[in-house]
C-alpha cells in the first residue's frame, strides 16, 4: 500500500471520528438551549454519517469487531431517523 493511500485512510478515519463525536456536541448544545435533555434530529444524522465513514475505515482495516459495532449502529441510526420521519408525517398528515 502506498503512503498516500495510507494517509488518505487515516484522514477518512479521523473525519469519521470527528463526525461521530460532533453528535455529542450537537446534543449538548440543543439540550442547553431548551434547558432539558433532548436528542435533536441532527444527532442521528451525525451518527449516521460518522458511523458510515467509520464503517468504511473499519472494512479497510479488516477489523471485525469495529465492523460489527459500526455496522449494527447504522441500523439504530436509520431506524431512529425513520421513526422521526414517520412520526412527523402522522402528526402533519
């Protein structure tokens, strides 16, 4: 593997980790704004983007533990976004 390719995957890994970590900042700021604990929709989008990026990195690294953790997490994030979306349609419909 070339040095440039290795560096690119390291950058992808760090970007994924940054996206995944940003979800906690988003949740914290949203909760502070309303003075109670909430989980905004953006939390799930950051979870999905970070999880997908980290899954790609885990697949590249061929790490089965990391792959399983990130892969299963994606189902949770997608399900929560689906529930949020379908709940809004029921309220608005």
